């Protein structure tokens, strides 16, 4: 072979080698997704397996230390925690929170949910920052399960305080509350937020979201927590606990501050500034007799691209559901048999009120997977919402739908008896059907034991007890919700329910007195007229709660009727989508035999029997069963 030919051959061999190297390089660079399951956490990510395992170990270590130092803290959440570890900022950014339509840059965040909690972070952080972010976000999960109505400054300040968690001296010494130099430096260089403004910040505030402003908010929140916990030999620590307790009971921010700290805002601000100006700060140090040990068993597995897209889609479903469907649909496209992806897609479709599509997705999920409690719960939940109107009012379910929801919730409870939402939804369905109320009360007590901070569970039990005419217990349950619930609409619904409970209790008392009087009259044969006796026997008994007031309006729509009854200054609204089933009965000649739509002039005294609204956000007080026109009390 000539030299020139040999060179040409070598060139082709070299090019072929480069081509093969390129192919191999592409294969090696192909993205991989990993899951890591520890004793108490489930993690997934596109970060390296090593990075994800580090996060898992750090979470387990932090959890173990917390359980030892604070044994009264509830660290066994009934809601599972999923941790997503992104490989870098570029991978993480599309899944960061939005503020006013723009990405809000974060090192990590905690996203709560009624079915699953998420912790997210990026493995691109240096090790110290990564471990700080892990501790910070897990503290949010602990606060979510242990502190009712925690204000934003407390939530972020405490998370920052414990983010400096460190273990040294052969895993025997634990450090908590180390000063954060960037916070100290920022507070010394910038103007403080006035305490009333700091206390008013919430998750929608510019001070919480805008980059420059939120740095000051986080720094000052950390400083205040550090001062309350450790400053001046922790003299203000009990006062801080009292302040939170007063807030949880519905006492105003200003009054809670005044009662708890026994000072004014200006004095506290001066104390805080003096504390920050120090050259040294106290730190919590705990030393254990033996080396800190915890279950560090980790199960690692590769997950498919379909599963990765499901986790991303489900995260977005909880964060901002408008962006979730592209990931869920891609997951299904990659793996049509991935049941949980169909279920999550069904929940996304339900939130858009695309109920036919949602049912189809959930039915597909149920057919593919029978041992996942969330799939059964989601299916029942979608069916329960389909019958609701825009104000979340439901007058009833078809018997076959009720049966189907109960069947799937029974399966969900059998699979995961520690998941509280299944008990709550089943009680809700029974309340709407006005059936199995004794069992519903027990189920709600179970849900409340699992999640003591859930005021909506308390509200639901109060409704059940009111329906059972257990008015004293219902009143004791609902009164704290009026002052303590963080949701304004829930507080309004609780007040409405309390009005109904009081009216029902008065009605029950009057009925008992009437029955007693009737018994005495019968025994004494006091000569009541036959007309009076026949009038008493003509009264019918209807199942439900009762209230007495003045009928002021009958609003008629296509296939529905709304009855407006005033009791003092308050107007009750009772809606029925089956007007033909509402009984209108008169016991006075002053009211004709026909009812017309529109304003009622003059207003007529009535007794309304109804089933109270079960939706916490409903603007309707209940569904009318009967409207009885009675003589006006003189």
C-alpha cells in the first residue's frame, strides 16, 4: 500500500473513531433520574445519585436531632414529604415560584398540600449552602404540622435560625442558632422594617418576594427569632410563645404583642437593634453522651423519564396548576400505564372544571392501579366536586355516585389509615346525603387526631354534630373556628353555622317545652278546642335543622330556587336545585295557597327546615326541605 493511501486509511479510521466517541459521549451524557428512599423521606431528582443521597442523610440526621431535643414536636406528619433535588439552577428555575408573573429566585422552598408536601432545592449549591437549605425547608414542614396560624416572619425566621444546624465532635455535639453573617451585615447597613410592617408581611407581600426587599425581611425575621430565643438569657422566650398562642386564638396582632411582651413596638425595635450591634451572639449547643445514631438505610433506584415528568407535573399541580398538564401528558405519552400520572392529570382537569375529562383520567388510573390510596381518594374527590356549583354548594348526589365515592374512600382508608383527607371527604359525603352521621363523627375525630391544626376538620365535625342535634358540642367546636381559622371565608361560614346552631338549639328547646305543655294539657284535659287540637296534629316533622324568621324574598331561576329569610339583622339564603321537592305549608289563613317569585311584602313569619351547607366557601346557608308559614308572635 502506498504511503498516501495508508495516510488516507488512517484518516478514515480516526474520523470513524471520533464519530464513535461522539455517539458514546452522547449516550453517557444522556440524562438520568434517580429516586432515593430513606426511612422517613422519598427523594427524586436529576442530580447525581451521590448528591441526592447526601440530602437524604442530612434530612434524617436533622429529623433525629429534632426528635431528641424537642420530644413534644410532632415530626410524624400524616402527609408524606417528597423532596425534589434539581441538578442545577437551569434545571430548577422553571419550577421556582412566581411573583407577579416573574420567577422568584430561591435556593429552595417548601410547598404544602393536603395530600403531599414538597421540598425542592438545587444540588448546584456549595455543600454548606445546600445543607442550610435542607434544614431551612424541613423546618417549614415541621412548622406546618405544629404551629397554627404561624405568621410569615416567624415561619422564615425560625427556619433561618435552624438552618445553621451543625453536628461536630464525632457526631456527639449539635450546634443551633449560629449567627448568619450576611444577615448581621445587612441589618447593620440597612434600615429596619418597623415591627408592625414586619408582622404584616405575608406570602403575597413585596417584602416577601422582591429580591432586594426580601433580603431585609429574612434578615430581620432571623434576628427577631434569635433575640426572642437566646437574647438576654432567653428572658423573652416565654413571651414569644405567649404571643404565638394569642395569635392562634384570633387575638389581633397589636393586642397579642401588647399582652405578650408588655411593651411597645418602639422599645422592642430598640432592643433588637442593640442586640444586632453586638460583637458576639449566644448559640445553642447540645452534647450527647453517645454518638448520634439514626437509621441511614437508603434504597436507590433509577426512575424513568415518564416518572420524572410525573413528579414535575405533580409539583406544578400543587404550586400553580396552570403549568402542570404539559408534564403529566408527557409522562402518559412516555408510559400510558403510569396510573398515578393519569390520576394527577384528572385532578388538574377537575381544577379547570373539565369534569368529563377528569372522570375519564381517574377511571383509567383506577383500572391500572388498585393499591395506591391517593388514586382512590382523587377519584372520590373529583366525583364529589362535579355536582357542586360555582359557589361550591351541593344539594345532593345521585345514590349510585354516593355509593361509588364511599367504596373508593373505604379502599383508600384500608390502604392508608393514617391519611386524614379520606375520613374528611367521607364525612362530607355522608353529611350531604344525611346518612351515617354517627360514623362520620367518629371518622372526623380520627382525622382531627391525625392533623390537630386543621380547623376545616373541626368545622366539618361541628356541622355533623349540628345535624345530629348535638348542639352543645357543635357550639363548642365551632366557636374557636370563628376566631382562630386563618381562612376568612371559613370564619364567615363558622359564624353562619353558629347562628344556625343557636337557632336550632332554641327551636329544640321550644319543641321540648311544647311537648311538655301538650302532655300536661292532655293529662289535665283542659278543654282545648277541637280546632286547636287538629291544628297541632296537622304539623309535620321534617328531618334537618330549623330556624325561624321572616321570609323576605323568593328568587327563582332555571331549575333552582333561593329562599331569603331574615333573622334580626342577618339574612339567610337557602338554595334548592329541585324546587319541586321543597314543601311549602301554611298554618295560618293570612297566607294564600300559592307562592310567587320575587320580594315578599310584607315579610311573612316562617319556620325553615334545611340541611346546612357543607362547603366552607359557600355563600349559601343550606338546602331547604320545608318552609312553614306560621302565625306572627305577638
